[in-house]
C-alpha cells in the first residue's frame, strides 16, 4: 500500500498558499503509479474560515481518496461544513477509513483556541473502540496533528500533544497499529512513540529552520519548496517512508 502525506497547507486566500498546494496536488495526480490515498494532517486552513475550506475542497479534489484531520489553525464547524459537507458541529472530528486491508484513523487532537494538542475523553474512547472493533489481521495507522514527543526545536516543542502517556498506554493494547503519523512541526522528522515509528510530515507552506541551521534569519524558511512523504506499508506490516520536495 502506498500512501502520500502532506501537512500544514495554511490556505489563507493568498496566491502563494494556493500555488504551493496546487503544485503538490498536480505532482501527486501526475504520478505514474497513483497513491492509494493521500493523508492531510491538519492546518489545512490558516484562519479556519469557510472560504478557506471551500478552496481546500477544490484544491484537494483528486482521483484517489483524500483523508483529512484538523490542526490547531482549523475550526471544527467550518471544517465540517465547507470541507466535509457535514453539519457544522463543534465536537472532535474523528474518522476511520479502510484502504485495502488497512484502517487509517484520522484523529482530532486539537483544543479549540489553543496551539497544543490533547486527545479528549471522547476521542480516546473512539480510538480504543475503533481499534478494538477491527477484524483480526487488519493493520492500522493512526494520524493526527501535534507530535507526542519532543522534536528538539523550541517552537514545536512548546505545543506538543499533552498527556502522551495516555495514548501510549492505549496503543500497548492494540498491536495492529503499525505507526503514528503527525504534522504541525513544519519539518520532516522521524522518531519513535510507544514502540512504533513516529513519522512527522513536512509542511506545504514553509519549512522550520532547526536551531543549528538558523543564522539569524528566523524560524520560517519560506524559500524551501513544499514537502511531502510517501509511506509504503508492505505485506509484512513494515512501514517505509520516503520524503520528497516538489520544486
């Protein structure tokens, strides 16, 4: 199974944000071997307006499934209404999708009005019940916005997923989960969490300068091209990730 992942589009109505997202989507649509699905791990809109989500719906239209979850810049009611075509409710937006023999859980880790992440009681119960209800032999991937571990940069490390030990304990009871995928940090990164790969998708909008790269230019490198990740989940249940940029 081949999945693509993009994150942090921050669509704000500007030509720059539109062009960068369109460039990535054109690249994915032109692949000689189509991806089985595209995962978009949050901060789709910059201000959380319906207009931004209407643009996102147009840009993300593709001949393959596009699976999304919200980030801290997203607003649940407008996200639901203009991107998902649902009633504009304020509760967490959690969805499970079947791609072949794999369940992809797109999880809402946002706290309205805040930049840090937290899986509330409703979401933790939903993850547990969804994983517990999978048929034997079904593999699973868990995707949400804020990483649950430090990435060794002071900016994203201030706004991580809080209470990660709660999720780690839950995953101990669900060995079907092959990996955890996140965004938020604006940098391609790889680590581990709860004994599993933790893959952080790069951003479409701008790239984070790491402390040892920053010579006074600031944290946001807006000249770097948009990034994306390819995740290959093989028949042995091993996930291999390749990171790319789209010039």
